[in-house]
C-alpha cells in the first residue's frame, strides 16, 4: 500500500498541481467558452447563465491525476493500461454533455490534460526498476508465494536478486505414500478430488507461512524457507510451520476418511543447507528455483517417514540450527549419497517451551534406547524403549525400534548365546 500512496502523492500530486495552475491561469477558458457556445447553439443549454462548478472540476482533476497514475503503474499488461486510459478519457468526455443537459458547464479539457500527463508519468515510472517490479515478480514467482509475501517483496527498498545468489535455505517436502492404494480403492474422479484437496491444503498453508512453493504434484509439495530473502531463522520458521502442518494433515486425513472412506498416509522431510538461487531456463520456459543437495535430501527424508511410522523428520543441519528451540529424538543413521557419509536424522516433536519434564524423561529414555540398539545391546535397548512408552498414546516410531530390539535379541539367542533363567524371564516380561 505504501507504494501506491507514494505514487498518488508524487505523480498524482505533481500532475494535479501543474494542471490546477494552468486551470486558474485561464489556459482552458477559451476552449470552455467555445464549448459553452456550442451547447447553447445546439439547444442543449437552455439558459443564458449556466451554472459553473469549478470546485467539481478541480476535484475531478485531483482524483484523475492520482487514479490514472495508480492504474498505469499497478496494471502489468500494456494493453490493459491503454484500456484504462481510454475508458477514463471516454468517461471525462461523457461528463460534459451530461451536465450540459442540466444547464451546467463542465470543462473537460483540464481533466483530459490531467489524464494524459498522469498516463505519461505512469509509463515513465513503469520503465524504472520499482515501476516494473510487480510485472517481474508476477512472471517469476506468480502465485507461488502468499499475498503478504508478494506485497513485502513489492514494497521492499531493495529489489530481489534473481540473477544468482547462494545462501542457506530450509526445504520442506510433504509426500503422500498411499497413492497406489487410493488408486485401487477410489473412483478416478474421487482420487483427483482427494489429491487436489491435499495439494491445495498443503500449498496454501506453506505459502501462508512464508514459504516459496517450488513444486506441487499429485504426490508431493515442496516449499523453501529463506529462499526469497536471506534469513537467520529460516530453519526455525520451517520447523514451526511443519508442526502446525502436522495437525492440519491429521484433520485433513480425518476429513478424507469421512468423505471417501480413505485416509492419508504422508510424511514431511525438513533439510537445511546452501543453495544457489536464481532464474533458470530460456525463452518463455523459465522459472525461479534453487540448486542444492538439500532438495533431494528433503524428499528422501519425507519418504523415510514411511519406514518408521513417523510424520516429521529433520536432517542433521536443521537439527543443529533448531536444537535449542525444538525437542527432537533420533531415528537411524541415514546414508547421504551426496557426501557419501552416514548422518543421523531426527523426529521433530514439539517446541521446547511447550514440552513437559515427563515428556523429556520419556524422550531421554527413547534416545538412550536407540543408542543401545546401535551398539547391539539389545536387552538394554529394549528396557529403555519399553519404559519410554506413554500410556494411551500411539507411538509408531517407538514400536518400530522396540521390534528392532526384539529381533536383535531373538537373533542373538538363536545363534547359541547362553541364556540365563533371569535374563530370559526379563526378555519375556519386556516383550
């Protein structure tokens, strides 16, 4: 809005001031007198002393000066700019004969001059960086961001850098796992409706939280935090949005079960790292995006949720950026083909300030149990993992690791390990 207010004040104010000076100097009076005699000779004006409302003419000059400049700058299509100018001029030309029928003289020449000068000034401003910024943003990012984010970029003092820049970004990828199941159980029209509901809900939510929507498809939505403008809190913003998205996806799954008797199986992956951001493509086939390993890593993290039964997984770099703000617990070591290293991934649980001490104790037991499991100390792992369970809460990642510990114990006993009565009794009790 600030951009349009300044446009109205600077361009509209300058044009209206100039035209009003000419108006009060009598520059338009000869043409107005000619028009008066024309209306009188044609019988349109029937009185010898028609009314003249100069205050109305001045008001229209001021309004048209700002309005035409506003429209010419705000409308990005050149043909639509011309249409706005033409319709405004046509409106001004129609006012004079209309008021003449009521024995009122109206000077259209000053108003037309204001329209012409404001249009020229608007076109000149549209050729500057700030004037063409809206058209550039519409062509490059369009509806991939929220209205609030778009306006923020439009109003910013410095233009966005689309030529190429590298900085830290957090990628959030949301994937559906059960598309094949839905395809076999739902009618094609219902599958399309259900997929579109998922895409619309996730895309709208992520964009509303400040993400740039890089990709949307029947099975995947991906958004970038900190992409349009470098941010020190991009990872925190992404994790906060992902936790809110969790509850929305649960509600969405319940809605799908109610409408189509088919729930959603999904996973969200969050990964942070450097990306090279710019406009890629050629001719008319160009797009604003980023290149970096985190895009694929986030996609694979989202897919890994299907293994553990979790819903939110974050990578190691994201963990280091948000570990003081959010509570997490470890999953397995994950192979990264880009770095050819094993890295640890984590399940995102909740904001740190909303986590109770009892929940932290359960989380610590889970953490120790996973460490014992990696060390192949299956009995200790099973002990800690079993005590990490909260009554009445479905915890599928915990169930996964308990089953891993049980399988490890079963293999150990099957390979001829000595089993004491006490140890065997404890195993039966834990299972």
